[in-house]
C-alpha cells in the first residue's frame, strides 16, 4: 500500500525551507554588512582626515610659514623676517630651458598624465624591488605639490594613497599651467629661499628669466636635498646633481647632448645676495608686526609690507642718536626719535640706542614726564579761551594751595606777553593760564590735539607732570603744524602678497579739524620764536630754514625732550635712562635739541625752504586792539602796585636772556633695565603734599 499525501509533512518541509532561506539571507546579509563596515572602516582609516582641494588661493597659501618682507615706498627690500618667498613668476614669463630643467628631472610626462603617472609608479616599484631598497620615486610634480600643501611628511602607505587621490583631484581642479606655476613658486631650494625667483636671486643675484641653461639645471637639482646641496653650490655633489639634470633633459629630448656638454663645462659662479640686516629698523618692524596682528581681516602668510619709512631718513635718525648719545653721554644712556610728515606717515623711528641690547620701543611704549614740552597745550587752550599771543600776564610768585611753582633758573621777570612767556618757558605763567582756563578744558584740548595718554587732574599738569609717550607728543605738535587738522600717525601703507594681490591698503580718512586754523598758526609762530630767541636755540636749522618747537625737562633731569617741526616734517626726540636715573644736567635744549637739529638738517637736504607763519603776519593789531592791550597792561600794574613788573612792552619777539648753562656732565654707569610701562618720573603729588616746584624745567 503506497503512502498518501501527508499535509503535515509538507507543511514541515515548507517551514524548513523558509528557515534555511532566512538563515542563508541572514548569513549573506551579515557577510555583506561586515564587508560594508570593513570597507567603511578602511575608507575612514585611509581618507577620514584627508583634506579637500578647494581653490587656487588655498594651494598658494596653505601650510606656509609666515614671512614678513618689509619694503619701502620704491619697493626696495629693507628687511626680511621668516622664509624668503620671492614674487610670483608666471610660467609664461620663464624661458623654455628653465621649465624643461624642472620637468626633465621631476616629471617628464607632466603634461600627459592626470596627476599620477601610473607607468612611473610601476617602474619605480619594479626598480625598488629588484634593488631591495628605495632607489627611485614615482611622484609627479602634482603629487609633490600636494605633499607640500596638504599632507604631513610621514612616509607611510596611507599618506601615499592620500597623496595620489589628492593629486587626481588637484589635476581636475587646476590647469597644468597653474599647477606648474604654484610648484615653481612654492618649492624649497635651501638657504631660506622658497620659489624660483627667490632661489635665482639668492644664489645668482638675477631674475629667473635671466638664468643660463647651466644655472637653471643647477637650481632644478636642489629641491631633491636642499639642506645638503644648497649649502655650497660649487661642491662636487651639487655639480654632479646639475649634470644629472642636464642628462635627463637630453633623454627627454629637450636639449642636445652637445648643449648639455657645454653647460656641464660652464663653471659655477655664485653671486650670493645676503638678506638685508634689520639693524635699528627692527623697532619699526616690531611695530608693523603688531599692527598686522590687530587687523580684523587675516593676512596671507607671504606678506610684503610697504612701510612709510624713508630709508635715508631712517639712517640719519639712527646716526644722530648714536653719535650724540654715545656711551652714556652726560649720564644719558637712551634716546628715541620719531619723525612724520603732515599726512601722518612715519618717516623715521628709533626706539632706542641699540635694538640688539634692548627691544623696548621708547618712542611708542615708554610713558615719561614731558616737562615744558606740555606747555604749548596750555597756551593752545588759553588762545581758545579768547586770549592772544599779546595777552599780558605777570611772572611773579604765585601760590595754589600749598604749592608754589618756581621758574627753572629762579627769579621772576614781571609782565610779559604770552608769546614771551612761552619763548622763555616761564613756569609761573603757564600755571596761571592753566588755572584760568581750567583743568578740564586743558585736558580736552590736549586730547583733541593728539595726547591719548591719561593725564593728572591738577595744576601740575601745566608743567608736564603727567606721563606721555613720544608718539603722543609728536602727534599733538603735528596737529599744530597741520593748521589744526589732527594727525594720526601710521607706519603701514599697504600689505601685498608675493603673488601681487593686495591684502590691505590704508584708506584715506576724512580730515578732522581738531583746532582752529588761525590759532594753530599763532601757536606755530610762537613756537618758532622759541627756536629763534628762546630755550630751543640749539635746534636752529642750517640755511635759515624756519622751524618751530619746544624744549622740555622733567624734574631732576630724568627726561629731556625736544619736539618741533618745519613746514615739511614733524620730529620728536626724547633722551633719558630706562630706570629713571637722573642725567647730568641734560635739558631739552642740549642733547635732544642737538639730535633733532642734526637729523632735521639731513632730512631736509634737497627740499625747498618753506616759511612758517609769523605773528606779524597773523596779528596786525588795529587801534582798538592796541588800546585794549595797554588797558590790560595798566590794569595789571594797578593790581600789582607796580612793584613786581618789569618794563617789558608787548612785543611779538622780545629780547630773551640766555638760559643758564647746564651743570658739567659727570660719568654715569651702565643703564639699568626697567620693565615697560614704568616711567621713573616723579609720582603725581597729592594736593596735601608739596608738589614738585620745577618739573616744567627747560
């Protein structure tokens, strides 16, 4: 009897088939999943951190050390910090033999492959396997560029795979000419030279367009081992490498064997161009670097900074400071100088006697007591309040609380005009004027003119008890020189990159009239009398060139200043010691005036004589003005009983007695260092204590 159909068995077998199918599917799925995960893991391991090729600008700038090439207004290099990145040279500007030398030795099939030369890789692997060591590389120019721009120098399979992938991407992103151009302008040749133009100038003092075949072949051989081959380009190893390049050019069909032989026979004649020494210009370069770091828009690393510095004037400034100060002249170990034009361009900057000894910039960072160089701001505020240069005040004993200010040489001279008082640098009248106009008005006037430093709020400010920088004082005098238009000094004119792109350009600002023009010219005329007849006579310039300025000396001869200007240049000089140690009788009319005069005489060579305004031109009084003047003089006689008044008439150019000679200089020890920010000057006095008497000394 044959068995019949069993439904239960069929159902069981059907379920079994389904279970097997599910298990098989799960197994296959697991294998696929594992394979996918493994593939993803491998991809992440190989390419997870691989950068992307985004733009040509990125290829130019990424992974470059920051450099700062400083040039003057003519484009001449003044100094260089960091690697030397020469100016971009387009490949179309290079001779054929220069391009062919690099192509022959690095990548003869450059224009034929897609970023990676597969045949070169296969050939290199075969050669290395047969030799049992690495004897040949297969990297293309594109791969070398990728390695320099995007990747670390590690020698691993992972990095090599990334290099090849990125080379394919770069070849699709840029043209062959762009790749070759970036490569030639970025590659390192040794001796701190990056790019074909930098190497040509460094080793042969010529443009790459002027390289001979032999010179081009020599340079093309350096990137293989720049640290070794570039040390001496006349060494046998370097010459041998040059000859290898020449033979590669023959094999590639670029030149004939006879040309190669002729080039190989050519002697190597290096003409090294050293990097210019910064010298004392380093103070200005430090200042420029700080300004760049404060720019809101980041600047590419290959920076070419055009400074406002005039190289000739900078040399004159350094010479004047170093010659006149010498080794502790009259107990003065340090000096600073800053010069600018009426547009605010800083033409010369000396931050100290020797940058190699101290990098502290005393022209911009040191805050010191200005002494009588602050007085012009007192007189400027007085003119704003309605006085004139012919207004009469009396030089006499005065008391303000417990303070009795005294004049530098002692004694009193009686009634005189404001012009005469400023010419003589009379302390008592300066304090009287400050009391009359008010401290708030005086501080506001000084601030408008350019004094940004915080100032004390008491009458000693009239004699320079505050602490200011040389930059502040020079800028404020510049505003007076500029007919009351405020000067904002600047050092950087423009920042370019080595590729010729402009990263920063100073925008012309709208002029700010900080002080009334007529009164500014009156102040200039009064300050011109200081040099012609007063305490600044040692600052007189040659050939009758007119100048205006003021001397200043802080208490105990700790600081000595001369700030002045012509129609063309504003210049400030400070002399002193970092530790605030008193000098040997140095006043503003001695060493600072001598430095100022020597620099300004040299700086004005070749410039036409330009007159400054005079009080006779600016203030021709009518009958009413004369009557008012004598009425004020009579009132002063009546108020004082006539006992303390000297018979001085109101004159724009009074006779002035010579200042007393300074004490004999005594030898001084070496300067002691002082942390930036300490002025070493007398602290601001409390009104309950006795303030200094003659901090406004000449």
